[in-house]
C-alpha cells in the first residue's frame, strides 16, 4: 500500500488563498483528505497557512497538481510518497 501526502506552506495567505483554492477545486477528485491550519486570534489572523493533503488517483495527475501549486507565488510544496513495509 502506498500513500501520497502533499504539504503546502502558503505565505501571504490572504493574497494567495483564492488561487490555491481554485486549483484544489479543479483537482478535487484527487483529494481524499485535507487539513488546513493557520494561527488566529480575536484580534488578528496569521498571514501564513499550512495544508496537508492526502491524494488519490494516478501519479501523473498528482504531480501536475503539485507543479501547478508550486508555480504560485508564495506557495511552497512538498510531495511525499509513503509505502508500507
């Protein structure tokens, strides 16, 4: 069994979130699980966001999504494939 995890760090989250969300919607069928984190309080919202995506589907589509996301300004992407031993 193999799992693919895509990690995203989004700087200037308020500026980049809509572009990231558009790509996530376009490739929504590949996303099995999504966890989004950012620091917030009553008086301010963090400008950084962190997403953890568990992907399904074929590797080529996964890599295309990762490449498109990493091409966005202020978005860092790391893909990791984990295989059970």
